[in-house]
C-alpha cells in the first residue's frame, strides 16, 4: 500500500515541487528550534577527497552546491541539447516569443534590484538573483491546474524556463568567478577539446564522456570558474544524433536522483533561515525588497511586455490555445526563482560573507518573491482557465 502510494506520488509532475517545499519547511524548522546546532553542524561537516597531491577539502554544504549541483546542470545541458535538436526549441519561429520573454524576464528584475542597491558596492553583486525561473516549481504549479491547461502554455513555460536557465548559466560564467588559475583553465580547455573530438568521431560510450567530465569538473573547480558549468558543457557535448535511444535513457536516468534527491537536498541545506537573527527591518531591507519585487513584479512585467513586443514586431505568435490572459498568468508564475536564485545568491555574496561583511540574508527575499509569485500565479491562472 505504502509502496503503491509512493510510486503514484513520484509519477506526479508536481512531485519535485512538493519535495522542495517539504525540504524547505524541514530546514526552517531545524534552523529555528533546538535542532539548530545539528543543522549547522551537518552543513559544516568537512569532506576531504585526495588523489596524490590533488586535495579537495570542502564542507558538506559546498560539496552539495559545487558537486551534486553539477549533476543537476549536467541534466540541464542534456535537456537544452534535446530541445534544440528534437524539441520545442528546434523551430526558430516557435522559440522567438519565449526567447524575448526570457530576455525581459532577466533584464527587468535585474534593473529593479539594481535600482534598490545601486549605491551599495557589496549588495549590488546580487543583481542576478531575481533573474532566474525555477523549472520544477513553475511547471509543478501549472500541472496542479489539471487538463484545462493548454499544451501550448506548458511548452511556452518550458521553453521560457530553459532559455532562462541558459541565460543564468552565461551570467554565472561571466560574472560569478573567482581568481582564475591559468593551469586549471588549460586543463579544462583540453578536456573540452577532447569531449568535442569524441563527439565528432562518433564515440557514444557515455562512461568515457563521464570519466573525462570528472576531470573537467575537477579542473573547473580549481580554476576559479564555478564547477557546475562543467556539467552544462558535458551535457551539451554528449552526442544525440544516431544515438537517440542511449541519449534519452541517460537523460531519463538522471530525473529520479536529481529531482527527488539532489534538488530537495540542495533546498534543505540552503534554506535554513534562523528567524532569531532576522528583525522587522530585514523585511524591507534593500536586498530583500530588490529580490522579492524583482521576482514578483519584475518577472511578470519583463516576460509579459517582451512577449507583447515580440508579437507586435512580427517575430512570432502565441502558441495554439494560448491567449494574453493565460500568458499573463504564466508571466507571474515565472517569478518563482527558488533553486537557481538560491544558487546564484550563494555565489553572489560568498566572498563578502567570507570577509565577515554583514548582509541581510538574501534567502528571505527569494522565499518571499517565489511564494507570492507561485500563489498569485496559481490564483490568476485558475480564474482565467475557469472563465474560459
């Protein structure tokens, strides 16, 4: 009975979003009760991996953020490649409107955050935090509305979120890197060249790609560029043509560990906000307001207006069965940043906190903006779908 119930739960498209909520609530409980010391000790457990003179020593928190999340980004790389070659991103006309929407959904939230924090040289580093959309959460809430949701609306949100993720990956690569190591970058470049050569020569052995990918991840980790980008590169260089069945099997095999283990674990170790350290003024601090308003207000304005602009300029049309009211509801839903926003936030203020610079906890703004966007987006879409 229990086994059947669990299997039915994991078949739900909203299962990942539900698990993320559970992990977040559990983290908040631990961070605000007598379990707080155990929560802090757990995330700070030192983990050391050494191979000869190569030593990687990090607390468990960073092994999850730098290591396990690289697997998540590997899956994102595979999804982007599949969508570009076989899916909703292969037709330029079909992706023009979502691409414009994603651009607006990154620009406007960043501008809102910058407006609040322009005069603070430390806080301004978080400008990209409200620019991301959480695929799992947004699609999960959309599926809660049932079969009334047009297929074109789901595909629009999926394309928007994938392009959004690609934009976030580029932002991380360009703006959130530490001091660069020439030696490590040279090794990383060599591994990328080897992966590209394997792809061109028709090598389809995934084990070989993953072994080279591990070396690539290690080199990128030591280079100063964020290590998760190695996962994206590896995913994009796994061959798909003439290898469809094997490629799809690999992508499918990642869904369970990523969606049901890695992402909930990431949410758990990153969302434990201790409210004893938060005062009333933290709720209207410039960092909190910049993130929360960027996600809720900036996302919906950017996505909706840039979609109108794309259609008005004749670059594309709305998907079949989708009207402007439904698109506006999805625009609100795109303000659920959560996973990617938390990830960018951990990078944006990493050096500041290492230097003991006191900042308002950016997670507060992420949780506020994401929760309001999810709730209002659901209500608006439910209302418009009911009327239609």
